[in-house]
């Protein structure tokens, strides 16, 4: 076996510049209503009506502009409450919907929901046809626990909004799920969509909320069945059914449904994506690639590149990443993949070219890691390590990634003691970190430190009893380096139950059967492993089984093919020399 590498509830708050405020005030001032006289009539003698009382009641004069400016200055000085208080007063003094909108969004954005409930009420009265006004009002009603009014507000929003149905219903669903507990979110959403019984998206997000609320399977199945009955060809509803089945552990049912639905509806993009991701997660890389090959979007090309890399077909991976890059030249994440592939094949000129093109600040950390690997390959590992150790990190995750890169550089250079020391120091810094513990178990195995392998794996299993990689690491070490074959095989068996298609675990099980003399079983497991991942160590193992049973030509063919792709692999070279020199 080889060890795998471990390597809005509402629109944004409006921030007005002083110039915008001045312009807005002048525009609003020009639109102000005629002032009523003392007897309740305007200058033309017209009696005041309910509608006129909702129109602007005062001139937006220099004083109003002055109040605007005070509000903005207070806001930018972080005196948010004063700013919102002034805006609230201005909204009710002017009865202008634009001021009510500004006051409402600022209050909601700063979680001043008591104020927002007042200003959004004014906003919907002044602009009853504004979908945003009703949405904002519903948000503030939820926050102040006035749920009946919230339901009405969201229903008005859904009626008035011109956004696509999926966006509208998703927005309401997200707002509820972020504001109240899952059960209440589900119940309120059900009340809201009762007026929209024909909407497939209402049903879809009701299923999502039901899953979040951990409703019983019978209810969720009913919602899914009703949704598919409403729209039998709905890609989104089919995806929902697939996800629900996978989450509850009914994997075979989910896969069977996906196959049948996709055969009837081959253009179903969402379900095919979900199905392909499931296959990839199960270690069925080639099967997943076939699904992605039936899709034409850029993301599918990227996923094909990733999966070819997982299956250890670097040239195919590079081709797919380059095709993705051609379609989305501004998307810099693929530059990281292309640089990594170039570094793996020691093409430092190409690697450097890709690294130099990574200018996105959000990818700066990844660029620095790649730069360190480049320096390790072109100058010195110690220089690369020094660069990484000096690099500031913003999170524990980044620090752990640096530790793993340093450890990997040492391991690839054969400096296993240094790699082990790096991991031990990392675990002193982050005690119990399972990623570092797993890496330590791999390096301990390289150093034949069986007790360290057992200790680190047991530390992982104490936190994560079903960690298949940890179980496999211990199992393989025991069968490969000790006479504890049964104990090691038991660990591998448990790992295989958790991840039955993982090529590394399949390789371990095949090697266990070889050690026990079960050659036909060994060939079966090792052949499947090698079909999942084109790995030189797996080829070395399968070749050794064939050599042992006298099929030397088959063994040599396997080894020759593996050497063409991995001429420097030490395990492959050692296996060939040991057996052919006898």
C-alpha cells in the first residue's frame, strides 16, 4: 500500500458619500409636497386625504440636509446608534420612502430591529409595491418575534419580486434558517409557501429546511414524492431526493435512482454533478470522470482535472486543467493545480511561470507554499523551510498546512528523522490535531517505529473511531512490518467497510492476502486497487504476487509500465531488484 498525501439576509447597508447626500437632498427637496394649511387643506384648498398624509410632509430644506450630514458623520465615527436615531426621525418627519429605506437597511444591518420594525413599516406604507420593503419588514418582524406579520411580509415579497423563483424562495429560506431554530423555520416557511402551492422551489426549500430540522423520514419522503409528482423531470427535485437518500445512508437506493433518472433525463446537470461528486468521494474516480465528461461546463473540466490527479494520471489532469484555464482565464485557482503538477514532474521552468501568474490576494498563502516548493527543487530544502517558518499565518489551518509542507519536503528528500521531528513539534503546538497525527503515523512507519504508529493511530481513533485512513495506516504497518497479520487484517477490514472503494485500502487488503498466502484473493484486490489509481507501489505489489506464483512475464510487464511513469520510485525499484536478482 501507499499512504495518501495529506497535503444575506438583505441587501448591503447603504453607505452614502457626502456628495451623494447633497444630490439626494436636492432631488428630494424638489419633489416635496405642498405644505398643508392649518385647516387641513393645501394651498389649492384640497382636503387632506389618507394618501396625502403619506406623502412628504415637509420641505427637505437645508436643515434636513444638515441632519443627513450629522447622521453620516456619526456613522463613520462608529456612533451607529446616533446615526440610526437621526435617520429614523428624518424618515417620519419627511414621510419619504427613500429615507425610510436608508433608515431601515442601516438599522437591519446593525441589528437594531426595534427601530427597523418601525421604519420598515413606514417604508411599506409609503412604497406598498416594493418587494425589498416587504422583505426588510419581514426580516425585522422575525427578529422582534412578530411571526404572523413576518409571514405576511415574506408572502408580499414573493408576490412582488421580479427575481427568478429559485432566488426568491431561497432568499426567504436562508433568512428564516439564520434567524430562528430549524423547527420554527420549517413551520414558518410552510405557512409562507401555502399561498404558492404550485412552486416547485417552495417545495424544494421546504425539503431542505425539513432535513435541517431533522424531521422524520416519512415527512421528508412525502415532500420529495409530492415534489417529483408536481415536476417529474425536475433536476433540482431529483437532486434533492438523491441528497436525502445519501444523508440517511441509503446509498444503493440513491445510486439506483440517479442512474434511472439520468438515463431518462440525460441533460440533468445538477443531479449528474451530485452523482459524480458522490462517486469521487467513494474513490470511484474513473466512474466519476465519465459522468463529468457528459457535462460541458467549465467546472466539470476542473473536476476532471482533479480526479485524474487523484487517479495519478498527471498528463490527463494537466490537459483538463489547461482546458479549464482556456475557458476561464481569469480564474486563478487552476494556476495552483498547474504549478503543483509541474513541480511534481520537476519542470521548474513551467512551475515558476504558473506561480508568477498567481496575483489574487486571496491565493497569496497558496502561492507562498508553491514558492517554497519551487525553492526546494531549484536551490535548497533548508532555504525553503526557512522561508516557510518565517511566513506569518492567520489561522491554525494555515499553520498546520505549513507544517505538513515542511514534513513532506523532508520525506521526499529521504530525511525521515527531520520529518518526524517537525510533526512532533507540530503536535506540541496543536495537541491532538488528527491531520498531524495521521502524517506522523505515516512517517513513523517509514522509520519502523511500530509503537509510534500504534500510539498516533490510537490517538486519532479516540477522537474519530471511524477514521478509515488511520485504521488502514495501522493495519498496513502491522501486516507489512510485523507478524501480527490477523490483527492488521482486522484493522484493514474495518477500514474497507467504511471506504469500500478506496484504492489505498484495497491495496492494503490485497497485500494482507499476499502475506497470508491467499494469492488469488491478493490479485483480485490489488488489481482493483490499481484500476482505481495508477500507482507505482500498487504495481510493485501486484507484480510481486504474479512473480511469486510464477507469472513472471506478467510481473515484468506491470513493472516496466510503472517504471516508465515513475522511474524514481524507491519501493518499485527495490521490489524489482530484490526479486529479479534471486
